[in-house]
């Protein structure tokens, strides 16, 4: 299902900038949240029962953490429906990304 002008970048904040609607995000924070159209289709097909989240470190040379949002398919396997890169994982950093998922995709 192709959507007109779909932007896979859900949220982005570069180093040194700020998020005006979230003062808890520091200027030295980096955040990038992505959901491709294929991942959105996975969500629409399999996102009714449960949503899982997992964060990992050591995946890149910059020390950024990778948080993956997943849904469970019919075989009970996790399908990634969104990824989030950040320099730290805490509620104040994850909140804008999770709110965006909730508002835009009714998660």
C-alpha cells in the first residue's frame, strides 16, 4: 500500500539543536526515529495483540543506542515496525518517539 509523500522519518533532532516542545531533550542529544512503509504494513497487519520494545548498544561507531519497536506475527516471531537511534535511552528521550507512534499510528 503506497502512501502519497510518505516520510519514513518520524522524528529527528541533530546534535546541538533542541526540540521546542520537549525541554527534557538536551542539546547534546541525538534522536532519529524511522518507520518505513513496509514496517507500517507489518504494524497494520500484526499490531493488534502486543507491541514489544528492545534496546541494544554497540551497534555503530558513534555509540548510539538502537531501540527497535516490534510486533508479533502469526508464528510468534518479532517483526520490527520502527527503529529509534539515540545517544541515550531514558524515558525523556523515548517519550517523543513513542508519542509520535501513538498519535500517528494509534499504537
